[in-house]
C-alpha cells in the first residue's frame, strides 16, 4: 500500500533586513512590491545584485569557510 506523504511549499518572498542599508532575499522577495513598500525599500532594477554562494546542505557542510568570500562581496556592494 502506498503511503501518502504530505509536503509543504516554502514561500520565500520577504526581504530580510540585515543592516541599515542591506536587505537579503530571493528573486521573489525582490519582486514582492507590497513587501518592498511596507519596508520602505526604494530601488532601481540595476541596484539589485545577485550572488550565488554554493553551500552543501548537510551536517558536514562548512559554512565558515564561505564567510570571507561572502563578506568580500558585501563589502563591494555597500
């Protein structure tokens, strides 16, 4: 007999406030006009910067070794 598996869809459309001038989020967050207005985020399309950081999703994934590169990118865009 096949067992029914319940899945939950994750919605990631809210910008996350990091510092005074920095918000982090998905492309859906960047397109969420209602959230951008609520957070008083005004931007021009060319100001959106997309950076991909590959991190292994496991207990053994080493996030700490990625931090210097992430901080370097943030330093350039701020």
